[in-house]
């Protein structure tokens, strides 16, 4: 008897279960991949939770992918339809993914002027490939001037002031330097290069490594290192960190990743990179890296995925990501928020990004790094003159690019 | 009649082997009985079966190819005609400014002369507008002009794709990306899309959908039957007249040639006629469209400063004029003849290939090859059945990728041209010349130091050899020393040590590699921590090639010694203790005992282990890739990781395939030399 009752109860329950399924519409599930850890991850998850609470019909699930394998995982899974609906990545791989096809969905179609105006224009430019927008910019990273307030009371505004201040603070015998940055690293050198009006690619993707402006920028760097002697030799990132933390480097050109390595006791400030007297007072223009949110091309729910991307890049989300995730949002309206405006770090990077140049997102860029690095090494070791070394690099890149283009 | 005997013997064990040999005897005699008189009939049958199979196979395949070619010709014909209409419309839309009422007027005027069932639309990028449309779904509240709705996003994306293609091709001065897209519609029609350019910039897209295409011409079955049966009849007749086996085979080859040749001339003639007809139709279309466009231009009072250029309308997907039809609308005979000759040589090659295949089949069967093969397979069927699964696996997983990789190495395959066929991007030995012919290994700097070119193949090869030799030396030395220690008689807790020392081997090596990478971290790594404890300065391990090399050396040393230890330990325990006793009695020192007894006794076990370990280390991808990542600037890259980077960071697949083939060549050479040497040592 008891068994029968139990059975009836069970049947009734399962019938209820059957009934309730069609009654409530299944929410669309959007999978979002990102490479964040620690506070950035927590902030992103907080924003996603806000989204999920506000939207009953779309539910977002996040997955943190270890950064080392992230790009390859995207290249391998997304074109085969096994990947996420949305993913966050920097713009440097964008061109490669677009040329490979079926990875990143163009989103020009969805963009109205209100959304376009939300972003700092150059960050949206970083998301644009051959005239089509492929992602919404989320945040940016840019190199700026970081200085020790004890040694440098007022940061230099021009390169003349920079050299003068740095010379006073340099004492090579005691291992003290006025300025330290990875000047042999092409990424850091970009600030000088773009400042002189140079660049890696001319119109389109024609390599222009040996342009006169680029040569001039390298010559100025060599002047700082050799004649002025304000820079340490063989500047590895580790050396720069330890010099700055020991108070032996007064100024550093570096980005937000450097701030986490500064020792507790050091009182530091951030300021825009100086203008270049040698280039007629034009500012130094570092490359910026922009992380964007991309809708994956094989996604089944592109509309919903775009809604999530839009939510992630609006002012409210940007505020959380900025204040809790310590990111510099690409959304420009958020900087009028008093809390964000009052944050010295965010404000400094916002000032610097005004003159920053998006790092090229074309796939040809991967062919630039190693010839450019060899050229910088050759110049620093005096194996060749700046012009000769850049000529060699130009030839190598032009050859690689032509190799990719044949037919 | 004879199959029962081998079946039984196959199912039984080796005990029945003698009877098996006896049982197959009748099979042979039944297949090829001695004596000419009795042997003629089966031979005749064999040749005829071979001929019919060879002819049937080649003609059916040829029929399939011909049907496919005719279909392509029909689609091309429809596309070219539609394309001329589309290009004419594109020209008019451009003259009308790309948007606004005049575009709609042009489109409705154009629709009137299109065949029933066609439709056109114009899309403008600014404002994402559907400017004009004659599609049946764009009526009433969806009538143009209006903003595109969300489900029409693919239309807009296609337009943007064409715009990007036009700009890319123009900038590079090449024809790399399609400037016109054509696709099949579900109803059997074709849809073509072309960009609209105003003042040199692409501002929109025109599309034309055709009504369902006519069924393409299908090759006649009569011709197939004729060229199949006629040679067979010929050969059958010959078989009664000719007695000798050789002559009969020759007759069958002639018959095959007649059949394949006859069908080839039939199909070439048919293709030829179709292609020529296409040109006439296209020329007619060009004339009609040109007149029509002039009329619309006059009627709508469009700008006429630039004359219409109908010659450009008949173009390839990169909008380069084909030149098969003159601008005036006449067939350009010279160009068409060249085109037909090209087509003929292509079709001739395909048919020649088929003929060769058929000849091989005919000879294989006619000369008795098939009979013998079947016989062997039947006889050893258990063996074949056993290796079949493994063979399938090997073919799919090993041989196919291997040969595909080698083929790829002769092409210029890269990110941009993965869609093209391999013959289009064939470059022969260029990749190999580029890899092996580059000798700029290093140059001398001003201050006398040497600057290496880390991307050079020979530098990487040198580094790989150094890496292999040092690693194997460390692995063998450490492994052997530990084995000798563990082999000490009466060592307490020996099992515990053994387990502990084998642990590095038991862990997945990428986990070990990542742990070691962390240990060498400049700031938080345990190695620098220890150095600082003793008052030293921490080292930035990955900043110089030498220190970077030391980190991978340590990691791989840690990973490789347990294997050598286990191998040596096993060999050590098998050395009889009496040998050492005798040596001690003779007054040999410990070192003498080691070199005269231990090492020679270990040699048979150690040499194969070292050979294996050299190959493993040479290709030790995980450690290099995970620990140094080639830093600084590719100086600690070994050949395999370099090949990986060429493929997946520089997107040069063909070059990377050539690189891998070179690596394969080096290892092949190594193993051949190694084999020779070990055989020589064994003989000595």
C-alpha cells in the first residue's frame, strides 16, 4: 500500500516536472572565455553576475583559460564550432584570426552611433581590420612615465628636461641612473618611433622599418644611451624593477604591469611621456594594446552575445572593471565618474592614451618582431649603424610579407 | 571447389602445415593447368574479364568527369551571363550615385528586361540601407528604402567583405581576394554579388538572383555503351583467332585504346561545342545588355562623360576582363581557341590518366596478377585479417599525414592561401633552398663580439646538437652513478630510494617543465631565492642565451636520468659477482673493475637506450617550448620548436613542412649511420 502511494507521488512529481519545462522558456546560454586571474577575474565575474540578474532570457557562463594556451585554444576550437560565443583577447591576433576565417564575427552591422561614441576613438580603431569593426574594446594598456617622487619632484615635460633631470641623477659608478626602460625592446621603442612620425607599416601593410623617421628615433635612443649616458646597459625588465625599487632609477617608461612590481616603500607618480624637442615638440606616442570582446563567428546566439559585449563595455560595467579590476577602460564616459576621475593611476593612463597609437593588428605584425629585435640588438652592440640595421630588418620583413602574399 | 582446403588449414594450427602445402597443390593446377590446349580457355576469359573491367571502370569514371565538366560549363555560362547583367547594372547604379530615388528608378527599369524569376537589390553601407530591391519578400512594409533588419546581417557582411577585398587587392596590386561572390540558391538559381564604387570608394553592393538554372546537358548513355561494347566484341573476336597469350594481351590493349580513345574524342568534342556555344551566348548577352544600358542611361539622363565599357563586364571573380568576347560583342576567336586548347589539354591529361589506370587494371588481370594475388590472400588470410586493423590505423594516422606533410613542403601554403589547391601554390624546392641555402649564421660586431642570427637554420641545428649531446651525457652520467650507488650490496632502504628516484619520470613531463620554469623565475623562483640567501644577486635566467640554456638543461636532465638509471640498474644486477671476486683476487683496483667489467657488461643495455634517448632529446618539444619559449629572441630554439613557430606564429605552413621534412631527413640519416655502426660493432 505504502509503495503504491509512493509511486503515485513520484509519478505526480515527474508529471509536474514535465509540465514546468515548456512553461518557462529556456534562457539562451552564452559562454564567455577570458584569460584573467585574481582581481580582474573577480571584477569581470561581478559584472557578469549583474548581467545575469538583469537578463532572465540570457545567461552568461564564464571560463578562465590559462593565458599561455589561450590564443592557440581559440585558433583551434572556434573555427570548428567548439569554442565560446564570446571571448576577450588583445588586438594583436585579430588580423590573423580574420584572415584564417570563421573565427571572429564582424559587428559593424550592430554598431549604432551611440555605441561607437562610447569608446576612446583609438581603441575602436584597434578593433578595426580593413575598415570593418570586429570587436568592442574593453580596456587598454599603455606605456607611460613612472617616476620616483623623492628623486623627481616634478616630472619632465620635454625631452630636453628629461635629459637634464636624468643627467643630474645619474652616477654610473654608483649604479644610479636617471632613466631606465627596455630600450632594446622594440615594443618600448615604439614610443620614440611613433613620436617621430615613424611606424612599422606605411599605407596598408607595406613595411617601412627603415623610414627616415625610424632611423632618427633610434639615433635619439642611442644618444640617450651613449652620449648622455642616462640609461643602464642591458636593461632587462628585472634589472629595471630592482633599480627602481632600490631608488637607483629615478624614472621608468613602463605600463600598468610594472606597478604591481614596485616595492611598498617607494613613493611613485605617473605622468605622460615627455614631448620630443628633437621632433619639433611632438609627444612620444607609445603603442597601446587593446583588449576587446569578440563574438565568435560560429556562435548560435550572435545577437545575444553582442548584447553581452555591449553590457560589458558600458559605463557601469567599466566602472567596476576599473575600480575593482584595476583595468583602464576603453569606455570614455566612465572617466567623468568622480571616483574614477579621482584615481591617479587611471587618470594618468587616460592622459597618456590620448597620444597612443594602437599596435597594428595585421597578421604581418608577427613577422616584424624578430627582425626588429635583431636590428635593435645589432645597433646596441654596435654591430651596425641604425640605418644599416634597419635596412636589413626592412628587407627581411618585406621578404616575409611578400612570401605570405605570393599569388 | 578448391576453397575448402585452405579454409580448413587456415583455421587450424601449425600442426596442419604440411597438409596445407599439399592441399594448395590442386588450386595451382586448377588455376593454370599445364598444356596449351586446356590452358587457353581460362586465359581468354581472364583477358576478356580484365578488358571489360578496365574499360568499364575508365569509361564510367570518364562519364562522371564529363558530366561534372558539363555542369561546370553550364554554371559558368549562367554566371557569366548573369554577371554581365549585374556589371551593367552596377555601372548604372554607380552613375546614379549609389543611393536615392534615381537608383530605385534604374533598378526597376533593369528588372523589366530580366528573365522572369530574377531579382536584384542594391545595398548602401551608409546607414546600412536596403536602397532598392525587386525581391518578392521586400514588399509593402518591407519595401526599400529601409534599414536592413537583423536577420539580414549576412547581406551587409558580404558587402563589407567585398569592400575589404577590393581595397586589399588595390593596395597590394594583386588579385588575392574575390571581388565578386557567386553562390547557389536553394531553388537551383545563382546569386551574384558585386561591389558598387563611387569616386573610387566602395559604398555599396548590388546583387542579382537568377531563376533556377536549366538542367545541364548529360553525356549520352549510347556513346558509353558503344565505346564499351565495340572493343569488347573486337577483343572477343580476336580471342578466337589468336592462340598465343602474348598476342591476345596485345589485342586487348589495342581494344582498350580504341575504347578509351573513342570516348575521349566524343567527350572532347562535346565539351568543345559547349564552350563555343557559351561564348556565342555571352557575346549576345553583352550586346543586349550594352544596348539596354545605353537606353536606360538616356532615359534616366545619367552622367555620360565616361563611356560605357562593356568589354570589362565579362570578367573573372577579381573583375579582370576575360577577353573572350570583344567589347563590341563579338566572339574573340583567338582567345577562345586558346581557352579551348587549354581545356582540351586539361581534359586530355585527365583522360590519359584514366587510360593509364585502365591499362594497369587490364594488364594486372590479363597477365594473371589478380589470380595470383587472390591466391596469396586466400592462403594467408588469417595473417592479413590480423594486420588489417593495424594497417588501416597506420595509413590514416601515420602514412597519410606524413605524405601530406611532405607534399605541403613543396608548396607555399600559408595563412592567406589555405583555400587554394596545392598545385596552384606549388613552388618546388624553393622552401628547401631557403632553409638550407642561408649561411648568414653570425657576424662580427664592432667591439669584436659575435652576433648570431638566431633564426638561421644552421644556428638552430648547432644548438639542437649541443642540446642533445649535453643532455644525453648528463642523463647517462647521473643515471649510471645513481644506479651504481643503488647497486651497493646491503644498502638500507633501497626500495624507498628507487621509488623516489623514479618519480621524476613518473610525472607528466609538461607539469615538471612548468614547475621548473617557475623555479627559475627571476623574482619569485626558488633558485634565485637560494642565491639571495647566500648573499648573491638573483639572476634573470631567461635574459641571456647561456643562462636560458642552463634552465632547460637542468629541467631535461631531471627528466631524463631516471630512465638511464633504471636501464643501468637492470643490467648491473645481471653481472655475476664472481667476476668481481676474480678481479679482486688478481689485484684489480676499483676503477679497473669498473672499466673492465661493469662498462662492457652494461654496453648491450646502454647503447640502445642512448640511441633512443638521442632521438627523444633531439625532438624534446615540451621542455623547450614550455620552459624558455625560445627566449631570448629565439636563441634557445631547437629544430622542432622552430618549425612549430614557423607554422603557428609566422603562419608559413609550407615552409614549416619543409623544415619538418629536413628534421626527418636528419634523424633518418642518424639512424642509418647508427645502424651501420652498431652492426659493425656487433660484428667485431
